[in-house]
C-alpha cells in the first residue's frame, strides 16, 4: 500500500468515526463523556484537508460554504484552554449537521465548522440562522462572562469582489495549504527572492541605455508623462503600483479595454484569426496606443520599468502577470488562484508558450501549472526562453 493510499485510508476512517459519533449528539441523545466529545472534532491535519477539498469543490460548482471559527486564544491566556476546548467541541457538535465537518483549525486553540452547500440565493438568511444556532449551542455551555472569552468569526466562500474597492485581498483563512507550502519552501523562496534582487539590479544597469532610449521616444513623440502608473493586483489580492513606459495617449477611455477583457474572460471573444492567420486573444489596433507605443509593446521595451517592481518586492522575475482590478472582478472563482498561488512576475510560462495566441482559461491553467510545479530550475528555464520569445515577438501587440 502506498503512502498516499495509507493516508487516504486514515482520512476515511476518521471521517466515518466523526460521522458515527456525530449521530449521537443532541440534547435528547445519550450523554457523551468529555473524551468522546473531543474525539468528534477532526484533527488539525484532517480538518484543514477537508477545508481545502471543500474550497476546491466550491470553485468548480459555484456553491458557497461557511467557515465558522471559534477561537480560544483569550481563554488560553486566562489559563482555561482545556476546559473551554471541551465545551466548544460539545457546542460545535450540537450546532453542526451530520454532513458539516467540525475540527481543529489550530490544535485545541481554534475549532472550525464547515457548513457546506449553501445556496447563493439565500445565503444571508442562512448565515443568520446558523449564527443563531451556534450562539444557542455556546450559550448552553457557557455563562455570559465566559462566553466573552470565545471569539467567533464567520467566513463565506466564495465572497464577491467589491466593485470599486481598492482592497481585493483574498481571505487567508481559506488557504492554509498555501500558507503551509510557503513555510515548507522558505529556503527555495528565499533563493527566488535573492535571484529577483540580483537579476533586477543587473537588468537596471545593463539596460540603462534602453531605458534612456525608450524614455526619450515616449517624451518627444506624445504629450504626457514618460511612465505609466496603474493599480494592479498582486499575491493574495494585495494591490500595488505597476510601472510601464507609457504607450498610450493620455486621458484615454479605459472602457474599450474593460469590455474586451469582459468578453475575453467570459469566453465571448474566441480569438478569430484574420486572413488565415493564427488566432489572437489580445486587443489589436487599439486606438489608445501611440505609434511609438506599438513599437515599445511589440519589443516589450515598455515593460522595462517593472524591474523596479521586482526590486521592491511587489513582483518576481517569473510569475503570472498581475491583473488590473476591473479584470479581477470578472474572474470566475477558480481564476482567482492565479493571484494566490505565487507572486506575479515579469515573464512566465504563458509568455514563452504563445503570449496572445492563448485563450484566457488556458493562460490561467498555464499560470496554475507553473505555480504548482514551481522550482528554481523551472524559473531558470523560463528566463532562458524569454529573450527568444521577446525577439521573435510572436503574439506581441
């Protein structure tokens, strides 16, 4: 039996035990002793695995689920963690349905309940009902004073991006797997950051003549600033100021690009080929772009200032391209993972695999494939392929 099979077998055994014990809960059922009640809570490893599985299921199905966390940090500070853990486990067992997993989000310091398969139409009313049920279960275990030592937080997945809001950050409570992977890859990520710093400094020095040339071309061929600054969405939805050499006329209307991205992300734009050529999934003949801007874009010279973004730490040399906020708001839930899995970059698997010849869903799949298979060697291979992709200019507009 393989390690994965043994692990899956252990998970199934614990889930069946969890369900069997859960069937006996309730005020009218048999009285359980404290050790049995503690056993109804899944271990931290199993519960976090269930949370990740439920999140991935919701990403595909479009259904919502509610994560309720009962935090005992204040009870622990008062020296009553063990006592409170027993009572919270009992309350969680009463409040949940048999199909709702309950377990330790943090071992004996934060217990979680996953209320699954919530309807998107009545989620607000459902949440209110569940909250009342949880408060009722806790009130039967704690007096009013002790109840103040239990912090309750509720997290709905997926939550809708807020239109116009500057904060697009994703709730890290739903992504313990990504946080764990970051801790497990501390040394490789440190080396990746070291390569980013060294590489961006080297590029800024070596490409200084090109910086001056591009800046002069922009400055003397159209009115406006040399640099174009734009809000972009980085890892975990954190926004940052993205730098490029300006390639468009000033005071242009972004709605043309917003509409194009809406159609591209939804699949309405199918990248029809022109005159028997290859399909293109990027705006062609954008009226906002200056003649010099077209040259800068085709040669990727407009991207040079992003080495400052890399040096600052907002971006990496290799990673998914960071989206603009209005693009992010059009994403399906599974699309958002491209801004969660890894830091955005100057170049990536998409850029060396067809650039604008690739549809949006395939771009996201390439980004996710890169993030899940990431290694320093993969970064080196992508960096080595980037110059030829830039020089050939296939798919660049």
